[in-house]
C-alpha cells in the first residue's frame, strides 16, 4: 500500500485490522494530519475488538502557521476525546496518573534536554 496514514487507515486492508495501539508522527508540526489519522482509526468499518486501545502522537515546533505547540496538542486531544467518546471508549491521559501508566512513575527518564 502506498498512501499517507490517513488514507491507508481508511482503506482495506488496514481499515479492517483492529490494532491495539497507534502512534502518529506529526513531524510537519501541523495538527490537521494527526487529527485526520485519529478520525481514520475510528472508522465505522473497523471492527471494535478491544475494550482499550493506546494512541500516541508527536508534534514538532515546526508549524508553518506559528501556532503554539500547546494549542496544536489540545486540538489533537480534543478530536481524540470526541472520536473516542462517539465510539464507546473512555479516554484517559497517561499524564493524569503516571504511577498507574508509566513504568517509572513520575521519575524522569530524559536522556538529554528535550528527549
């Protein structure tokens, strides 16, 4: 399959595969493509096999519009929350309860500055 993630996730064979986890790389910095990817995974044709799924994403500071990283992240999280709720999922953010979700709790494992 040769396509961007938004298209590939909406068309067979990927639209029929019930993935347990997704990770979207918004390396262009814009929230729009990541939001499209989120909407694609909640495709009504995709079988809902799992009660819980994991979704992660990356945005960079390189947004041509100049919008803040925080605002763009909130755009993605709002769309994720809306799509999850419409499809019968409860959304829980890992940062809300790090001791439950992160292997090392609140202890930072950063290797160097922003990494």
